[in-house]
C-alpha cells in the first residue's frame, strides 16, 4: 500500500476547512516553523 503526502497548500486548505479558530491557526503555523528548522 502506498500513500501520497499532500502538498503544504493542500494540507493548509484542509486544515482551514476544519479549523476556524485563529489561535489554533497561529499555533499550527508556529509548530510548522519549529519543525521546518528541526535538524536530525
């Protein structure tokens, strides 16, 4: 079974469809920023 990872744009649209809270949006963007700078 293969799964396809959605693009950021698709994921963001989906997120906004189900989450209307401005504070939750800010939190999600903060988490994204931290994770994008995460070095393994």
